[in-house]
């Protein structure tokens, strides 16, 4: 690729990133109080995500995930609460898979109250990051066969995966 193509791609990504950030911010304003969240600087977000923990290798073989049916939201809430309890700060970072502009700093209380809304808005996956050690909890909305419940066929469920 030549420099002009690279520069154009960079500019287009910056425009897309700002648009995604604005859409996500508008969504948040409809669901939580403005002082409960902050869109984080793109450079900081990029650096944080680049140096964050990864998905565990062989997570299925090692059973490092949790599959939860949609009607068992309390199980998801309990996992979110347990993850957030490990964070001394009163906030965590959220990363949205489909609104992948960067990180949003959100009060832990608002995450507990709105995790489902965040996942539904994204339509796929969010990650809740511990700002202190870069570990995360992924909550993914998945349509697949649940392990040990294959007789139900393909169903939609939450799959939670912590980083290693």
C-alpha cells in the first residue's frame, strides 16, 4: 500500500471511530446519567487494549467460560458483581465489539444495572475491563448449541469468559 492509501484509510477510520463514539454516547445518555460515564481518549484506549489480557487459550477444553440461558440473568449479574468486586475503583471500562471505537469509563453501579442493555445495544459482545490490571470479563450474546444441552438445538444464550 502506498502512503496516500494508508493516510486515507487512517482518516476514514478516524471518522468511523468518532461516529461510533457519538452513537454509543447517545445510547448511554438515554440509559444512564451523564456523570456516570466518560468516553476515554482514543490513544489511551488503544494502548490499554493493546496491553490488556487476552482470551484464554483453549477456553472450551479448559472450561474457562460460562454459558447462561437468557432467562437466567441473575447468574450473569452475579458474575458481573463478582468481577467488579475485585476492582477498588468505583468504575470499570467497557469495550463494545460492534462500537469498537475504544473504551468507556462507566460507574460500576451503572454497569450492574445496565449490562444487559449494553449487550443488547451492541448485539454481540461487550468486555468489562478492570482499569487496574487490564483483566476483563467478556459477555457475549451467542446463538449456538449449548454444551450439554444440544438436544435443545441452536439457542441464544450469554457466554461469559474471563481473561487469563
